[in-house]
């Protein structure tokens, strides 16, 4: 007893701080190791590597979790977006509106399918697509809107669904960063992101909020006919064995990845809560510092507080992203890295300025918010294993730098 007390004391006194990582997958694995290991071994022992029972069970469990009729697993989040657009029957030349401030996968698949990407500006507070900018970009060729629930917070779905209804457009939610997030609509109805539009995509890339140990993704929809179409598309356009009715792709979630996801899904809400807790601690540390703008909780959060209060279940903090005003953001990145604090700039270049996606239709004046954000944003370490000591270390270094 005494010995163990003594050891606890020594440990408490002398354990060095855990190395800070942008994402700590090892620490998370330690908590689910037994289940992950045994279910991966089970897949190997039964050699049901493709379309095994784990994939089917995961699909059902995710449908239950989200409260949606159909989850169609596929190989990654980029495929999921592409397949969703193929399923909707979008045709070359159709215009698809999406955000200028996001990861390139969204605009990439639009271009790959020879649809016309139409990038629009975002809102300064939520970092999400600006409904007013969507309205301005609509033409007779517009067929779909792709809101991205960026950094884990829902886009303004009330407005987006209203615009879509008015102009008869499809809404494809890119939920790669938002899995588990809630959105409360203007009538007080709470829904999970990815279940509001006509169809949604997600990614199970390892660092996403629900990540597997390789690549994975899924498409969600409540539309039975669309689900049927998509199930054929992911499987070479086959609806009956060796009958190829449409041009499809080969895009599968393998059974080992499904086994990992089944072990993690029951923990998803707890994982997202751990992220919210870390976000709250960051917010508290930065309170009152004028040059640091902490993430704002926007419309669609049931509790209408503009910070993360104890009862918030909306934002899932895929990233915790600050805006740094009147200070050299790039020098801050260097300062943090020099102190072994990883951080990221998501995203450093607007999509409309990327070589692959420039277009005559774009005017810089239409992207004032994105052009500002790329200079101000910095994303801090955010994962399920962050402890108070690490958060104190990170916030202190940032505050010292800013207050210099
Ligand atoms: C990660 C991500 C994707 C792509 O997912 P992959 O599984 O890497 O193909 C698409 N959109 C957004 C917003 C993402 O963050």
C-alpha cells in the first residue's frame, strides 16, 4: 500500500509530459485494443476479407446511430462524394456549388465527373459555405449544392435546404469532418449531420472523428431508389450478377476496416465529448485575449450559446481552429513547432486560386472571407487523448507569443 502510494507520488511528480501530437491514434487504440485485435483476428480466421459479416453489421449499426435508412460503405470519402454525384445522375456541364474554403476532394470529384464546379465564399464565424453566396451563384444550369460541415460544425442547413427547394437542387452533404455532429433546425428538430440533405458522404480516414486503420468511407441516404442505384454503382454497376446496367466503380470497405469501425462506433459520442472538453479548455485559456478568436458555435446548435457550453452536442471539433488577428500567423506556426507543438493551417490556399480549379468566372471580390481566413487560421492539436498538462503547455506558448 505504502509502496504503491509512494510510486503514485513519484509518478505524479516526475512523469514527463506526453509528447503532443496533432492526433493521438495510439493512445486511443490502447482503450479498445482487446476488441480491435480479436475482431481483426476473427476476420483473418474466417478469411471473409471482402463483403464479410463485419461490413454488413457495421452498416446496420451506423444506420441505427445516425437514424438513417441507408448507409452504403465504400473505399474512401472521396469515392463516396463521387458515387453520390453519379447516383444522382448529374451530367457533364451541370453546375455544382461548393465552398471555396475546404479540402480539395470536394471540388476534385465535381471536376472529374466533368460537372462544372462553382466555388463560393464562406462565413467568417462558422467557416462554412455562405447561403447568400450560394443564392448569387445559382444559374439555370445549377443542379446541386455540396455543403461541407467544416471542422465538425454543421453548415446552415435551414437556409441551404430552403434554397435547394426553391430552385429544385440536390443537396449533397460532405460529412467527412462532421460525423456525430447534431443540427437543430429552425423548428427545433434535432438531426445528425449527413441525414438532412438528399445524400451525404463521409470518410473513415484514420484521423477523422470515426477513423479506421486504413482507408474507408460511406454514403448515406433516406431515399430507397437512390440507395439501390448507389449499391449497384459501388459494385461495377451490377444489380444482378454479371449484368452491368450502368457504368460503375469498384469501391469497397474491407472487412478488417469494418471490424475496427465496429469497435469504435459505440465510443463515437464519448470521443466527440472528449474533443468538446478539450475545446472548452482551449476556449477558457484564450478568453479575453483580443487577438485570438476562438471557434464560434453558429446556428443549428440547440443551446444558443456562442461558446461551447456543457450541454452542447452540435460541434464535434474535427479541428479546433483559431483566427489570429494582428499577429504573424506563420511565425506563430514556427514558434509552436520549435517548441514541439504540432499545428496545422487548414487551409492555406483557397480552392479558387488552385491551379487545377481557377476559372474566368471567379472575381477576387467574391472571396473576401476565404482570402482573409487563409491568412488567419491555425488549427491546434485536437484528439480524444489530450490532457490538461498538454493543453496548458500549448495555450501558454500561444499566449506568450501573442502577448510579446
Ligand atoms: C477527408 C476529407 C475528404 C476525403 O476523404 P478521403 O477518405 O481521404 O478520401 C473529403 N472531404 C473532406 C471535407 C474531408 O475532410
